[in-house]
C-alpha cells in the first residue's frame, strides 16, 4: 500500500561486482584470488574496506566518479527478491588507461583471468577486447562475463 511504512531489518553491506564476488568465493575455498576494480568517492572507499574485510587482495583504480551501489530487498512473506541496480558513473579514458596498466602489471603468472562487470558510461568500444589482448598467450584461461557485441569483441 502506498505511503505505508515498511519496517526493515538491519542493513547488511557486502562488496560486489561479478569479479569481486568470484574472488570472494574463491578466497573462502582457500584459493588465492584477487580483484582489480574501479572505485571512487565515499562508496568507493567503503567498497575497498569491504573487499579488505573479505581478505581479497585488491588493486584499486581510483576514479573521479562515485562508485555505484546496488541493493536488494527481500519480502519475507513471499521470499521474493527485488534487486535495484543504480547507474554507474562516467569513467574517463585516462581512468581506463590506468585500469589497463594495472592489469598489465598484474596478469603475469595468473592461472585464470575473469573479465566481468557492468559497462560504465562511455567505455572504450573494445573494453573486453583490450582485456583479452592483455591476457595474451592464454586466451582459453580467460573467463568473459559479458554478452552481446562486447562478448563478440572479446572473443
């Protein structure tokens, strides 16, 4: 009913994003997993703290924009889940260049590389293809978590 107060339980904050979530699970299974991710503003600082709490080694590429947040509401009476995905900030070309540089410095000796995430506003046209080029000589050890034209470019 509109304008009816909905009482909530205490909020729970977890770090997220496809790659961060995979690294969290791998870490819980005792595997050494890390994440390279974009973070900016107050929510970016919180994200870094939450990733550290999970003991996932992280390489943060700082951006000017505020890291986006998503939230989930669970209706306990039905078990239904409602996911609210907010838009991300614009990411400048030089911020993407720093991301690629960080990836180049970190990719040596990796068993697998997961390229994941929602595309920020105005990403480079070949974002996933650029990551695939950096992955280099072992393209079959790269997992691509994307779809449509971006997947075709990465392949």
